[in-house]
């Protein structure tokens, strides 16, 4: 099943961060995201600040639904998203699931604008 169709799960005290191999395998489904230290990052560009804010608000809805919350950095025409699982101080499958859901939403919006 594609990551974008999976659901984030609650991490327990026994959850361990993903291994380098697991990260590499999952990153194949979200190739636009970079791995930096203990987080996934991606920057999205927009025509202006208002469009960036609208996008950030749509990301917020997805994050709330998944109960997995990214760090959002919003500036004029840009939204940079950082995903990490703070509870385990590293990356979990939840980070990749949320990244895939964000990518799917962004792709749908790009397709709608080109019509």
C-alpha cells in the first residue's frame, strides 16, 4: 500500500528511530524530500505570501487528521516543512506517511491549476 494511503500510528516508549536502510527504502516514495540529520525536509514555492499561507493551512489539516505535526517555516512565497518524531528523537514511518500525504495534496493542487 502506498504511504499516502497509510495512517500514522502512535509511537510508544519502545518505538525506535528508523535505521539508515529503512529510511533509504521509505525515501523512494517521497524523493523530493531530503534527509537532514534526524528530519525530513522539503521546500515548496508559491507566487506570494498569501498562497504560501493557504498551503500551510492545508498542511495543518492533514497533520491534525494524522495527529503528527510538522515544523512549518513560512516566508514570502515559500513554505519549508520539517518532519521528525520528537518522541523518539529521530525519524519514524509516520514522518514518511505525512510527507507522502503532503506530496499527494500538492500534486492534486498542481494538476487542478493546470486545467
